[in-house]
C-alpha cells in the first residue's frame, strides 16, 4: 500500500530570484520564512490559524493580477514571487498609515510603544499620519477591571490574534469581534468584562498582541511587586 506523501512533496518556487524548495500545502509566507526571507506580518502568528486580514504581508506573483497575501496563499509549482518592490513598499506603508489613524497610545502601562511589533513595522516603512491628523482616544483607557491585565482598546488594530490565541491556544472563548464597520472592536463575551466572560487571566491575549493593547499589570510601574504572575510567553511570530 502506498504512502500519501502529498504534504511533503518538494516543489521549487522562485522568491526574489532565488530558487526555494517548499512543500506542497505551504503558504508563500511559510516557504519564504523557511528560506530566511522576511515578509512583514501583523495578523499572522505561526501558532495560530491564519486570518489574512491585515494585508501587511502582500507579495507579487508573476502572472497574477494585483498583490496576494503571503500568509494565506498556497504555493504552486514554479511560482515566481517578489516580496520587495516599490509598489509593495507603498502598499505596506499605506496599510500601516490606515491603522495609525485609529491608534492612540496613552503610554500608561510602562511598555514603550517602540517595543511593539506594530511600531517596529511603522518605523520600518516610515508610516506617518498626514500633517494635522491626530487621532483621539475612542475608548476608556484601562477600560476593564481585570486585576492582571490592562486593556486599552485605543491601541487595537483588530488583527484578532488575541481572539485566536484565546480559542486555539488556551481553549477558551472569551474574546470575539463585536459590532460592525467603524464600531467594530474586540469584546469579551457579549461585550461584558473579562471576568464576566469567564476569563481565567491566563495572559495569552496579552502575550500574542502585536500592539501591547493588553499589558500585564505586573510590568506596570503602578502594579506593585513584579514577578508574582507572568503570562504564557508565545514563541516568535
Ligand atoms: S487587542 Fe491586540 S491582538 Fe487583539 S485584535 Fe487588537 S491588536 Fe490584535
Ligand atoms: S499577515 Fe498576512 S494578511 Fe496579515
């Protein structure tokens, strides 16, 4: 009886003029990472199912119109991919500038905004708000009474990593996306508090957030003694 090796069959594709060996079923992002080629991401985390929502990982594929999300596009035999072009740079900068329009960091939690994954990409792509545009906070800072985790929806870019980490890593279903359009936001349960939504304060949401929307209170200067609780640390993105 034969062995089904369809998931391991090697296929070669070209990424940035380099021949790269891949496995069938891999995404472009996975193939690129295996080859040491960096594609920027925000909603993607290797521990979580892909959502393909942020559009930061866009790449160009020869013969296809427009740009494709590397984190959700599976490789095809003989695919030719470009991950760095002037158009892609502009796309990524635009994506980040749109996210910045709803991003406000009150700086209350002792985590420097420059340390976050989001701000690292903002700097890398030199994303800026237009002159005179200064987003206002839309939510109460530290708007949840959870004793362990600061919650500041003003820093949320709706990547949903927290929702997926809670469900897929912890097997809890505390978080979801509530409301629609401009009112869409991350909600606990039916928009209650974390504890009312049966949160166990595991810290997975904080650990997987690329903007430090969630910040563990033990890291805050206001939190008192440190070291008595720490979140589950995720592996690298
Ligand atoms: S809170 Fe963080 S992880 Fe959750 S959607 Fe917002 S930015 Fe993403
Ligand atoms: S990382 Fe691919 S769409 Fe967000």
